[in-house]
C-alpha cells in the first residue's frame, strides 16, 4: 500500500530533479561557449604595434636600370628590369625567412633551407613551394615609390617611370 | 651509537608535533611503513609496496626518474633566471647577456637550464623507447602511455617556447620558421599562428606570450600530468617488471 503512495511524489521529485540537472548542464554549456568566445576575443589583439604594411621606397630614380636593391628593414626587393620597376617580397615562401640578394651570382638565396630564386622571383631550386611574392607598387602624388607588403599580386605588374 | 640515534628518531616520531604532521607513528611493522607512504601527500602517488625486481637498473635504466630529475633542475634554475629577465624587446637580449657576463653564477644557472632542457628532451625520448621496446605500454598501462605522450608534447612545447626567450637571431628565425609551420594546419592554421604570436610577426607580443607559456602555463600543465603519470604507475600495478607479468 505504501508503495503506490510513495510512487507518485517520487516520480514528480525525480522529474523536477532532472529538469534542474538539465538547467544546470545547459547553463554550464552556455557559460563555456561564452567563455570561449570571450577568451578568443581577448587573445586576438585588436591593435597591433607593428610597422605599416605600406612602405616608402623613396624616389624611383634611386634604382638605376638592371639593378636589384634589397631593403632589409622593409624586407622587400626593388628590381629595375627592362620592362620597368617592380617590388618583390624578400620573405621566403618556404617558412618565412628573410632571403638575400647575391650580386655575385645574380640570384636570390635563402639562408635557412637553401631555396634559390631568379631576380623575377621564379624558383630555381630548394624547398620553397612558390615563387617570391610580387607586391603592389605605385608612385605616390609626391613622386615616391610606395610598396604595399600586404597586397601580393597574382600577375606581374610593372611601374613605368 | 647507531642504536641511540635510532631510538632518538623513534622518540621524535612519537612526539605530538610529529604525529600531528605525519600521523603514522614509530615502529618497523609493515603497517607503519605502508601508512608512512600512504599518508604523505607526495609519497602517496607512489606504490606502498614495490617489487624488488622492478627496482633493478636493467629494468628501466632509471630513465623516468632521470627525466623527473631534469625537470626539477629546470624548475629550480628557471625561477632564479626569471629574477633577472624582462620579457620585453629589446631588453630580453640584454638581460640574457647580463646573465652570461654580469650576474654572479648567472652563466652557471643559464647553462644548467639550457643543458638540462636538452637532456630532458633526450631522456623523454629514451624513456619512451625503453617503455616501448619492453612492451610496458600494454594493458593495463595503455592510458599511462597516453599521459606520457601528452608529457612528451608538453616537453617539446616547453623547449620550443624557451627557445625564443634569448631573443637573438637564432631564436627569432627558429620561431619564425616554427610559427609558419603552424600555419600549415588546415583551416585554422593562420588563426592559431595569430593567437600564438599575438600578431602577424614575431614581435613583443610573441615574446611575452611565449614567456607566460614557458614560465606559467606549460610547467603547471606538466606538473598536473606528472602527478597523474606517477599515480597511474601505482594504480596500474607498479612498474612493469617483465614478460612473466603479462597475461593473454
């Protein structure tokens, strides 16, 4: 007799407990999701104190015909070829080391893993998977050569002076 | 003489202060010895009883213990090094040189830290090879092997983050190369790299993040996983002592 008496309140109890457990687990899940969004937002800096991607390479006549000039600070090459001036990233496409222009060999070489490139950026050999990046370059209103290091070009583009 | 020292120690173990700290009293019974291990927060990670056979040098070559030793040396030398090191650009490089040339015993602590770091990586690998070739990773110890793999990754990541801290050319390019490797992770690669470096290039943010990872986050994680690792040895029936133990 007591069995049937106790059964009803017990099941009501357990369903209420279940509801609270679900509420608890649910709010913990919401809190975790919120914490991961907050965590991600906190860890990703909104303001970067890094150099501007646009660099001023000076007057174009600083670069005589048939020369390759390396700007170590900016990590770029300014090449004056037969078709005109163009800018190339000096950052190796393999793992991001700074390559160097070897005037005695007439090639670009990477000190880290030995990749070699022609002066138009095309690959001679080495682990680098892609040619060196060409960068957007243009002449400003003041007559300076500007290079945007954040804008790789998909095809060759020359600055005519 | 020895007898009186022993009786004095026994007397000390029966004092109220000793008993309030260690609970287990004096006496050479097995129960007392077992309690001494079981009731100590550090010792209780280890087994109360150990097979004499499994303590022989040829069983483990003591490689796990040696790895723990290297880790303890790294903690003990790393903390004093932190007192002279500022994780900022370009101060970090100057501080590293100060530790080498100006600070008394600085060069000793720095080199001890560096060599122990190399030794720890070597010992972790040696320990894992020894465990693997003895077959000690098999059931019921397969989870402790997994914990060991986590500890291997923590060791390598500690090594990697510590490599940036001297802030010289070698460090800078190694981390540049290493962080570009991370970009190869599918879909999330570039984002992970950005979060790890706190920017697009290896710079002040990256140095600070690596410092915090190297000095706080990773050592803390390593201590937690070490505790699990040692406790599991006890729970899995002690150190694997040979083929005879393996059933199936």
